[in-house]
């Protein structure tokens, strides 16, 4: 009924429009966007859902680092589904497929800013319990180990990822 695939370059405008619809035109002011500025999303984890060729869902992941040790992690999102098609399983499918792929690719930790009521079904837990924080984001931060024990001993602030491997504070 729905088709899931990597986005094409021509999908960019439709993805941006869907994200504006879901999060508002001022979404770039959200704290989580500070960790995405100047960093490319991970292409292999970009996924879109289509219905009859029309883009109806999107998910992307950005690399981030956690704590003084700059432990690599994935920042899940944004994820959005067309309003008229919510509650039909598209969001769960986008998230489950990409988390499984992330695990296969060797990623060990995922974090996100979102509603606990939704993300506990994917075994995300409050990041506070791990001592993981996102500067500027006092609540709704969640974390999940993609491989057993991946979050053990991992704590500290989330930092934006930089291509040279160094971490920097997202100011
Ligand atoms: C959140 C979102 C991506 C979920 O996609 P979806 O296709 O509607 O979700 P699914 O159909 O896969 O799952 C539906 C289930 O999630 C629940 N759900 C959806 N949004 C929820 C939320 N914000 N909090 C709690 N539960 C939520 C539904 O009640 C439903 O529960 P059920 O399975 O017990 O009936 C979609 O609703 C959306 O685009 N929302 C606006 C953008 C957003 O908030 N994105 C997430 C933050 S990054």
C-alpha cells in the first residue's frame, strides 16, 4: 500500500513541505536543528514513504557525539507523516526499518527529542537516566542502545558532529 525507499534529489521540496506542515515554518529554531547545521544527514538512513508516487512520510538521521569522549551517536529525526495518513503505521515502519538498518551498519546509539508515549514502543528511554543531556533542550530527550551495552558508561552533553571527527558545541 505504501512504498518505502531512499529519497531522490527531486524529493527535496516535498520533504521540506511535509516537515513545515508537521513542525511549522519556524522548525529550524528548534534546539535539535542546531545539531544539524552544517552537517549532512546520513544518506543510507534517509527513508521516505510514498503512496501512488506521492511522498507521504520522511525520516532522516544526523550524526552527533556524546560527552567528553565524543561517543558517536545518531540523532533520529525529523520524522513526519502526512496528517491525513497518520495512525496507519507509516511512522512505525519508517522508524523500525531505519533503526534496523542503523544497527546493521554498526551504529550503536540513537538519541532523539520526542514524545515518550510514542518512542517507548521502540525501546527508547529518557536520556536523563543515562546522564545524557542536550544543551538547550531541558526535556523530551530519549536514548536507545542499538547494540547490547552500548550506553554503558556513556554520558554527558550531546555535541554537533564535525566532519574532521572533532566535536564542537552547537552554540
Ligand atoms: C509522530 C508521527 C511521525 C507518527 O507517525 P504515524 O504514521 O502517525 O504513526 P503510526 O501510525 O506508525 O503509529 C501510530 C501510533 O502512534 C501513536 N502516536 C502518534 N503520535 C504520537 C505522539 N506524539 N505521542 C504518543 N503517541 C503517538 C498513535 O496514537 C498510534 O498509537 P497506537 O499504535 O497505540 O494506535 C506522526 O504522527 C507525525 O508526523 N507527527 C507530527 C510530527 C512529529 O511529531 N514527529 C515526531 C517528533 S520528531
